[in-house]
C-alpha cells in the first residue's frame, strides 16, 4: 500500500512511475531531529535561567553538609534500616498468612483476608501512621511493644503486608499444582507439603517483586516522622528536616536524598537483574 503523503508520477515516456516526496523513514528522522533540537534548546534555556551561586549556597553548602556527619549514618540511616527491615520482615510473615487465607477453602478466612487486603491497600500510608499515633487514645493503657521502634515497624508492617499478600498469592498460584499432588502422593500432609514444597518455591518466584517492595518500604519509612520521633529514634527524612531547620539551609535535605539513592539504586538494580535472571530461567 502506498503512503498517502507520497505521490507518484509517471516515468519518462509513460514508463515505470517515479515516487516523489518524503519516505516514512525520512519523515521519522526529521521528526526525531526536531525533537532533539527542541530538547537541547529547553535544557540550555533552563541552565541559563538557574542562578548557580544561590543554588549552591542553599543546596550544596559544604560546611553544612559536614555538620550532618557522623549522625547521618550512625543514627538516621541506622534507624531507617531498622524500621525498614523490621517492617519488611513482619510484612512478609503477615502477608504470607493472608495470602494463604485468601486461597483457603474456608470462606470466613477468605473474607477476612479480602477485607484486610482491600482496606489497607486502599488507605493512604500516611493515614495508617496517623491512626497508630492516636491508637493510645482509643485504647487507654495500650502500648505498642518496642516503643518508638515498635510503632514505626507496625506502621510499615500494615502498609507492606497488604501488598505482600497479593504478591505472595501470585507466587503460590504460579507453583505447578503437580508439585502439591506429587507431595501428597508421597504421604505428606497438606500443611507439610505447603511448608516444605510449595511455599519455598513461591518465595523464590517472588524474590524480584519483593525486593522492589522492600525499596518501597524503605522510602515509606520517612512517614515515621509523623509519629513525633526525636533524638536517637529519628530516621533520614526527620533528620534532614531537623538539620535544615537548624541551619536554615536545604543542604541536609539534599544530603539525605543522596543517602536514600545510595541505598535504593543498588537495590533497584538488584531487583532488575533478578527479574532478568528469572526470565531467562523460564
């Protein structure tokens, strides 16, 4: 079929028609070149508009950045890892429980799992942390085990477990049914077959997406600041905000952002490699 924008004219002496106009490939090359020119012009315009001196003064002041050390690593990053790892661990266990309940043949179990997953996937993570903050008012005398660390880990557990449940359910369903049938034929009980055969395979299947979920929880740990943490319990975002307020300068915010990237980028790369490796193994 001839492109509508390409015209044909009869050749000399009525011979073979000669195609005139731009070919689709040439049009694509011109369009791409125009896009590159516009992009370069926009970048140059933006770079010319930035006042680099003021930007460096407010976001990259070396003496302010130096003041964040060593607490940036020994307190803030350490606490961020504690909140994130603790939240991920319990979110994984709770998510596995709800995944199994969601797949159960017992209807009440399925109803409970569906209600939990849909409610906590539908609520904003910030709202969950605020609910935990006001929990003692609703339950006088109740204290979350672990104090401030316990509150932060509880919030991340609730946030992560609802998503983890669906991820693990997908992993469990991806295990061939023949694995369970073979285990049962060998005399294993259903519970033993699940714990020794099916669940380990499901966990291996979902390693890439759960790695991404850990990265998400790591970033969600910044919501711990809404619990009113201070002193030795601050995580990266709270630490950066406090330091920025102290020095009236945004350099600590930039330093904290770089620290997050030093952790999240390698983890994201690891998750991508695991996904590619898993895809090649299929």
